[in-house]
C-alpha cells in the first residue's frame, strides 16, 4: 500500500459541522496535499456540514461520522474500520475529541499489526487550557492532555505563544510550531466574486472596520463600542463596525450596541458566508480578543492587503512580524487601540500608502513566497509527518520553526 507517493495516505480527523478559521485552514491544507501528491489525503469528519461538503466538492474521500447516532466507542470502531481499509501512514487530528479518536485509532491499528503514526494540531489555547472548575471541563482537559502527551507522536501548535503554554503539559521535544497557511488565490477570488452585490453605501468621512468570529467570551466583541468611541473621538470621523458571526452572546451584544454615541455604529450581520468580500471593502480587520491562536481571518486580511488592528496577544504578533500590515495595542487597552487605528489610517492617507498584500504576479511570487502561503504550510506539515514516521516509538527532538 505504501510503495508510491500516491499511496502514502494521511487521514485527517476533524469536525465537519463547525466552520471557522481552523476549518478553513484544514480545507486548504487537505486540498493542497491532494494537489501536490506526496501524501494522499482522506478526511473523517464528525457530522456533516460546510467542511465536509467543501472536501467532497474537491474530490477528497470523506468518511462521515454521526455523533447524534453514535457514541464515542462506535465512532472509534468506525474510524478504525476505515483505516484498516485505507491503511494510512499518518492520522492527523484537529481538536480535543478528534485527538482522542486519532490517537486511539493508531493504538488499535498497531494491535492489528498495521503500523502508522499519529499527529495532532492545537489551533488555540482553549484546547490546552480551559477556564472553570466544573467536572466536565476537568475531564475534557485531562482527556486532551492524555491524547497529546501519550497517544500522538507529534503535536503541532500554530503559534509560538501556544508552544509556550503547552510546554507545561507536554514534552517539548514532541512539539513544534507549524504556522497556519492560506490559499491566497482562493481568498482573492472569493473577495471579488460578490463585491458588487455586497458593496454598501459609504460616506466619505466614514471609517469602516470589520470584526468577524464566533460570538463567544474569548473574542471580547463587547470591547468594540469602547474602541469605536475612542477612534471616533481621536479621528473626528464617523465609525462603522460590521460584526460578522453568530454565537451564544448575540443577544447580549445586540442589547449593548443599542445605545451608542452619535457618530458610532455597530452593525451585527450574523453568519456571513463570504467574509473576505466585506474585509476587502473595509479600512481594516478589528480583532479585540483576549487570545488568538494564529487566526486565519488575520491571514485573509493580510492576503487582501487590509490592515489588522488588534491587541498583542496569542499569535497575532507573529502575523505582523511576518509581513502583515497593522497596529497592535497592549492587551485590553481599548483607548490605545482606538488611537493606534486612527494614527495608522492617517499615515496611510497622508502617504498614499497601499497595503503590502501579496506579490502581484506569478513571477514575483515565485521569487518571494509568502510566509503564510498554504504551500509553505503544507511543506511544514510534510516535514512533521516525516519526523513522526521516523521517530517511531521514540521521542526525538524537533525544531520550532
């Protein structure tokens, strides 16, 4: 089964019904692996949804696992049966439950005399450290630590910040940073596809920003009002923020944004299929989070040449370090962020500066590959796979970049 490059199967295990930055990155990675051919990707998805359909449309073999009908034991048996047929060299898991499934599948296959390795990607801090002291949180945290530390041969973390956090719980020699990648051509196509239909009337003196993500506590969208108010005060322009996304805090935020000062508006759009189009039409992407892994939304903004305005938390400094334009304020300082946005936009207006974006043509791109390109990410994961395959049952050292 493993005689040729095309027979080197990797089975990704991920959630199929969720859709966010991690899922977008997984889709791009799997499609890039299929295109390049060193590893032939398959995907086992927990539940049907946008990711599963996108992979089917791309011709990727998909095993759908239904959590509504199957308990953990049944899901594991189905995954083991699938892998006994496909004979993967690598099982690559994403998120907590998937790490358990992928790692235990590797063990089950070994008991059947089928050798493979298992790796996992940690996309954000909640997968390593969860707040609260409830029993369920403790059990989930313990299960993930068990899977990452004992069941997986290698663990990829999407930022240096996450690597530092993980060092307390995992063997550092088994962890490596693998920064997320992005199919920039796809993002540009999506941004231009619906531009005419999604373009909004815009006054000349308006600053328009986009904030996007799940409406959950860690994203701290409750800070948008304070940031926008300070930006309006400093700049003298009206400020309009488009908040794209849905989640459990939707009603709370809607009530909070009902009383805003004159010159400031926050428009909640709910879930939007084509976020890049609205980001491309904005003055910047605003990310007020307490923490981020290495957000794909920021990479999309960078690919489109749109500035990123955020706090210096998580992997965001690494995005700016590697060529993205933007401004990072001290964590939680809304006034500093508002002032920084005003100053950044003023400098761009005065200098006529266009955002750097990506190399403009294929020749330039060939000479200078974008650090966060999906092909660069694919090569990093291929090196991770080869390390894990070579390590066997050992725990050899790995580099961090």
